[in-house]
């Protein structure tokens, strides 16, 4: 098959060329290629499929049905590879749960699904990190509710196995007290707030651990511009840390919670309007490394309730590429090439892969995306 009349775009830029695919592999790129089987893209983009490394299942319930559903949703949204968050029910913190999850992943048809391991058990003791890494998880996940001695032990495993630690920066004593960002909007609504300090304190702490133990950390779903600044400074000092931010935190603020809108109840909470603008500016300057849909679907019984009792999370996978394009590229914050760096190249690196280029010899993990209709026309 030859794909013709597409804007071929990857992390190296855009060009107008034909692409030949045979047996699922890109075999030739050039002009006026000939074949009996020609697909006319009609000016749409030909892009690498996206990667999202921060996805949760429906109601966080780990089972084969939910894995299949999320795999299908990702494919519809132009996401070809997802990594399930280890903070599920049951949590991926033992061999038994991992094997159960892997069985569900093996039967899923759609986007590729990988797993991360939860380094902490429910009692905040260590899971068997070494065994789980050897059995196929792509990354260890840690919440900073872990005490210093436990966090350092986790860092030592990360150093030993040369993987990236997926780290959620949060303070247990502060997040349990609130349900949205602490600020004017939470006061207006009479809701308990979570201060930015909950995240910032632990980003600073984990940067020091990364520096001391010489490990790589990807801070998951950062919500505070101060955290981004700390991570940037650490990078400049040679510490191997990086920053992930969700599309929601770049384009929505805590004002979305007004009217007790539970769809805007996210974890971490949406930032203030001023901080949202600062996050947008950080993205423009290239200070954010990875973007995520922060997808976590919830059943109505867990979402259509009082704000205080509602579950955290919202959906985003099924419209991922369209949403990224409309809110970030079309609006002028970043280019399509930059978008692919944040949604393909960098998340792939965090799980030890090289993705993001359209070149001869690689697997044709591609999508045709029409920017006029915001639709995925073809998936390869």
C-alpha cells in the first residue's frame, strides 16, 4: 500500500512525500511511488500514533473487560500505546495481580497496553520490585507518601535496573483533607482545599533523591508552575528529572469546579487561572517534557454525586489527538512537531523505547488525522 497526498509529520518536521507500507512495515518513502493499492489521504496528516503513560481504568478496577475497553478507546483517539497506572484495584504490587493483569493485556485488541508496578503495598511497605520488573512491567510507580527510607530503597532498585521512576508528588496529610485546589474558588464553594505546597515540597525532596542516587524520575501529572521551575533548575544542574502535565491542567482552571461540577474534580486538582497561564507559558518554552490525557473514567454512581463524595478523574483517551490539536496546536501554543515530541518521543523514552519518527524500516504504527473534521481517518 502507498499513502499519498498526506502531510507526513514526525518529530523531525513536516514534508509532503509518499509512504509505502508492506506487511506492517514502512519500506519506502519518496515522491510519486507506484503501487496498485493507493490510499489518498486528501491533505490529512500522517502521524506516529501517540503514547500515554498515565492512564487509569474505569473506576480504577483492574479486569480484562476494562483493559479491552480502554485499549479500544485509545485506538479511536489516535493513541497507539498506553501504560496503565499501577494505582488500581487491585493494585499491581504482587506477582499474582501482575499475572492477572497480563492475562487481560494479552487478550486486548486495539492500542498496545503496558503495565507499571506499584512500589508500595497498601501498608506502605515495599512490593517485590525486582521480581515485577523482571516479569515485564515497563516502569515502577511511587507516590511520595513513602517515607524517606522507603523512597531511597525504591531509588536503589531503580538505579539497579536502569529504569525511570514514575513519581507522583503528594503529601498524604494534605491531600486527605481537601477535594480541590486551596484558593478563592474553594473558599467560595465552601470546599476543603489542597495547597500547591503538597506537590512542591515533594518534588523538591525527590529531586534531591534523584541527584543523590543518580536515577531518572518522571514526575507524573504536575499541576504547579513552581514544581516545573524546580524540575527545570534540576535539569540544568544535570539531574535526570522530567515533567509530565495533563491537557486539562493546561487548558482548564479551578473555576471549572464552580457549580460543584464533579467533571472538574481531578487528581491533582486543577490549578488557579494564573497558574494555568504559567503552565501554558512553560509549555511554550519547552519546559514540560510529556503530555497526558490523565484519563480516568468513572461510572455515574461515582461521579454524579455531591462534589465532596465524587470520584476523581475525567475521560480523554477517545478524543486525545483531536483535543491536543484543537487546544494546543490550532490555538498556537505549540506546533504539530512539538506535540509529537511531548506525546510520542518523550513518553516513549520514559519506558525505554524510541518512537516518533516515520522512516524506512520501522513498524507502521501510524494514524491519518484530518484537522478539518478532527477525525482519525485511518489507523495502521
